[in-house]
C-alpha cells in the first residue's frame, strides 16, 4: 500500500485534488468532523497521513510515507534526505523581508549592523543575510512574527507573505523577496529506487496532469 | 509601563485570572472576536503580549516583556536566560513516556537499544534517555506525535499528557512519568534588578495570592 504524507492547513485542499485526479480519493480528510490522522483512499490502495507542515519531510525521509506534498519553505528549513520530484504550482507565497513602514529602511543593506531579525525560518534568514554579508542576529519565534518589530525586539522579519494583509494590518512593508514558495511533491529516495509499479504509475499520473496544467 | 508575555491557548484563561487578582485586567484577550496581539490593561498601567507558548521565554529574555506566564515544559526546552519566580499551580499535566498498548514494553528499559522515540520535546527526551543510559534516536515532530508509534516510525513517544484521552484514542499507554508540568511566572533578570516599584509590587501581589491559595 502506498502511504502519502499530507500537510494539514492551507495546502490540504489542493493536495487532495492532485491525488483525486490521479485516482486516489482522500476527500474524507476535508470533512469538518474528521479527527482521524490517517485516511484510507476510497479504493483502499493508499493511505494518507495528515501531519503538520514541518513534519511531512520527517515522515517521508524515515520511509513511513512514500510520497508527500509540502511547501518549498518547509523544504528549505529541513535537513531531511528526500527526493524533490515536482513543483505543483499551488500554495504560492513569497518568503520576504519586511520592516516597519515608518522605519526608513528601503532595502536590506539599510538595516543597522548586528540588529535583530525575527523569523520562524531561521535557516532561510541566516543564509539570506550571510549571502548579503550583513551581520544580524536571528531571533527564533514560532508564531506571530510581526510582533517582533511592533514590540521593538526586532528591526525586521523574514516571513511568508501570501496576501500581504497581515503585514499591512501590523504597519509593516516588504522590502525584499527571498524566494517564491509553492507546494512540492516529494518522495522517499528508497521507495523511488525499489521496483514499486503502483508508486511509479501514481507519480507519472501526477506529473502528466501537472504538465498539462502548465 | 509593565509588559507581560502571555501564552495563547490552554494557559491563557488562568493567566488572566492571576493578573486580574493583582489589579490588571486583560480579559479583553479572552473575547472570541479579539484578533489583537497586544492588549492594554483597563487601568492602562500594563500591556500584555499574546504569543505562542514557546515564544514567551524569548520575549522575556530579550526584555520586550518584564514578566511572563508559561508552562514548565516550555522552560525545560528553552535556553533563554530568565528568572523563574513562581509555580502558579495551574495547567498541570505530566511529561510522559508512552508506547503502543500491545507493544509489551512495560518500562523504559524494555525499549530496544537504538530505537526511535518521537517527541516535540527533544531536549527533555534526550536528557531523560541519557540519564537512564539507554541509547535511542529522538525523532523531532512538531505535532500529532502519537502518529509516530501508529505508523511504526517510533517505538515510543515523549509527550505532555493532560487527561490521557489522546493516548487512549490512539491505542497508547503511559509507562513512565518524566516530570509534572505547571504554569510558571517568569521575569526578565534585568527588569528584576532595576528599581521598578510597580513591577516589584505586582510580583509581591501575585506571590501573596499564590501563597494564600496553597
């Protein structure tokens, strides 16, 4: 049986559509009353694990899931060894650098040396500033990163921006885009290597419907 | 003005009661329609930051909050330098080791050497097994840790247990308690040291009502 790790939250609905087109129906997972963490497809040929965004690479790398769908942002933070198969195009948002609107900072190099930058994405933030050769201290927050500049703890934030509403509501503006993040199809490298025809057929089917869309 | 970091979620209601008894009313934060991350007390003498559990030590250690209320479990995972002032007694739950009910493991030393243990609390889990001198590999998950044993990825989990319902619903049983966690009052060490009478009075008031309760 094929096992698929799906991220709960914003990507779930589109992830389920992708597998439905490929013949696996996990739509039970979208029912409000669903509390189950594992869902069998209607055809009983596959099983989905409903996990937190950041846990998708863990289940896939440990081989508890053959496939997974997860945001590019999560992959950038993860050290898990997994095969990145396909850009699925949905769930688009940008990893951005933002500051207080009235801060006067218009570009990253305007930030004062050794200032604090708050982020949930510490690896991304660290690499970004290293490439720019700007010394900053990254403060790791797990939620509501916009509070960093509001409270004066941080001069800037590195965070995912979808509509920009949260930034606007908190008096922040974007001054740089670091990368564009979309949902990705990932696989366990060993599952890919062994002779598993149903898995290979499933991947081919997703690839071909993805190609037709683009 | 005194700033207080409060953890959103299970501890919020009781945390607000503690400050209300001490004369600071943040009950606006409990309104369902509240979306604000900062709340001023009705008397305008203090401000509360509503943050994620794990971020309370960050705001307090960086001095953006003078005081905070957070679970002992979060403090055990955090490296933040903060003053631990008081056990407030509420929000009790146990940090436990649990396994599949039908696994046959009755105590930690029954676990096979080098097996996988899933946890959100990697530091706690690592220290626990180090003390017991049992070599295990800790798998860091960020949510739904019970999926670890269900999927076969992990032999055991280290997780917070309040009522035990989640364990039971997932066919797991507790085989050891690591510590009992409750809500703690914490403070920024510098805020404590400088001459700040309103802050000292507030702490004394919380201490005395806490003493009366015990």
